[in-house]
């Protein structure tokens, strides 16, 4: 099917996420079919999905195990009354999330995506402090360049200037610090920049008055900014500062979750246990909207009391814990565990990194970063990504592209030969972008 004038008209009746319609219309991509590593547009052109949609399809698109689990669940129940009940499969997913999360993070609640999980995590932290003798703790420390969702709370925690400023005034009570990458060129080493950035978090907590600070929320690896990968020590300093001041450490693992970094969560990759993990994207491999908040079980004790006391976490969404979505999430996690896809992410990630290193011969690479199959390439030419956006689509590859960097996170069903194919498309696209940009 060709792109018709009807499609063109309809594109003016909706919008594409974070993109101007006029820009999208220069190269409109309307997808008809997705399977495994590939997408096909309505003109039957095939695209290698090198980012699993947007860090989502960890098992590729329409994985048979996930499809089958959803089919079976459709024969049982697709919705249960949320104010009166919970579905059996929701409880199964809660149990499974507790099994795979670090230490005592076993209090879980599935939602319909990353933003809902982040909102719940922050509300949980605020209410927790109110109910555990520290009612003055309400502020969150988060980072410039971070992204935590498109809702007002997530946006307030985010540090992406132009995306936020259009919706000011923001929710109050959010204090920003810079990520380690901000100090990269001011210190002799990446380690020192990380130490300084982590120490700044402690300083901010102390200068804000710790009795007013509820939480610190960070993405373990920052997507916005180009897969910014801190040191282990960075997280250790954050963890110690939060322990010292009774501040809830929230890891937004919406991107880093579900095996991409070589462990189920980046918390395990970095060897630091936060108090709350917010997750989304990869949890359903894109089969259906799903996210989850996973919190320390002992924090949950602050939300229960004797019958009649009405002590509760005052939160909910109509589709939270949706049985069909939970069935998909369970199938994804079981597949990751059975096939040991965490180990594969580490193995395949090393191979992927070695292939990306070959881009250096083109003379436009500043840095290559990441863990597991989550990798980012920063350009020494700060606007090359603008041309790459065009050439990647022309060459049939979907990447996460910003003007100065691009990122990949291929599905874990890929083998080395697929990584070779993907790399070939990337190299050709970068070569074409260099020509297009006249460099
Ligand atoms: C780190 C992070 N947190 C939260 C979100 C919000 O998730 P969702 O778009 O599923 O609401 C995103 C989305 O890109 C994200 O990257």
C-alpha cells in the first residue's frame, strides 16, 4: 500500500511523539507490520529495528511466547474490577517482579507504562515519609538531561529544558543537579567527574535541609545525552548519601530494565540497591502497555494498619495490573530467565561494542558508551545526527538519534550475524550522513 493523500491528511489530525508534524511529513514512516527484528512500512519496505521500537522490544516484536500467553489470558479474563479485586495473573507478576528485583524489593504494582510507574514511585516515597514520622520530606532531587515521563510529575523530575518549559509553571518541590557528563571536560578523568557529580547530590540534600528531601530519582544510564554511563562509585556515593539522610533512592529503570545491561536491572549491573525501581518499556516487549513500581517491602509496612484504620497507599489507575498486560509481562520475564538473556546481553553487547568501535575509522566519533546491548555513540561533529536521521531511514534502520549522538539496543533474539547486518546499515548511514552534511 502506498502513502496516500488520506494518510497525509490524517497525519494532521494526530501528532507524532516529540516531533513536529511538518518534519515528520518530510519522511513519513507508517508501519504496517512488525516481527522479530524487523518492521515493514505500508510500502513493504523493511527496517531493522535497532532500538526495539524505543528500548521496548527486548524479545523482538510479536514474540511467539508472549503472543501465546496473551491468547490464553484472553480466554480467561482481560479486565477485573480494580476497586474490588485483583487478578490471579497480576499477583503472579508481582511475585515474579519480587523474585528478579534486588534484595528486599518485593512490593510491586503493575501499571500501564513508565510515566505511571514513575508517578507511583514518587507518590509512594512522599506518602511513606509522611506516614513514618517525617512529614516535612517532600522534595525530589533529580538531574538535568534526565527524562522521567510526559506526565506533570515525571516532567517536573525531568531535566530536558525545551520539553518542560512549554508547560511551566512546573510542579514545585523538584531540585536539579547535573549528571556526571556535565563535568566531563572539567576533570582529568571520568571517575573524578562522577565523584564530583555524586558529591553534588549529597551537598544539595544537605543544603536543602535533609528533613525536606523525600527522594533522589535518577536513570542509572541516562538515555537523553547519549547513554551516559556513570561509574559504580557514583551510585555508591548516592546510596550512602540517601542512607545517611533517610532519602528514598529511586532508580528509573524504564530504559535500563529487563536484561539490556547484562542483568535484569541496572541496579544489579552497578551493584547498588535503590529503595524503589520504576520500570516499563521492555517489561512487555511491546506487546501491550505495561510498567511497574517495585519498592522495598519494609517501606510498604508504612501503608498497612489494623482493620478500620484505613491506612493505604492512596493511589490507583483503572488499567493498573491489567490481566492481559500482566500475562505478557510474565511471559517476557520467563523467557529472559529460561534463555538466560541477561548473559546473552553481556556477550552480544561486547560484540556490538566491538563492531561500533569500527565507526572510529570514519573520523566522526567522540565516544562510545554503554553496558550490555544498550550502547550510545557520541559524534565529534555535534550536528551530524540531523543528517543521520534522514540517511538511517533511507537505509532501512531505526535508531534513537539526537543531533550529537545515536543509541542502539537491539532485541535479545539477535545473533552476531544480525549485529553484523545492523552494523553494516549503521556504517552506511553514517557514511551517507557525512556526505549529506557536507563534512
Ligand atoms: C527513563 C524513562 N522514564 C520514564 C519514561 C516514560 O515512560 P512512558 O513513555 O512509557 O510513559 C521514559 C520514556 O521514554 C523513559 O525513557
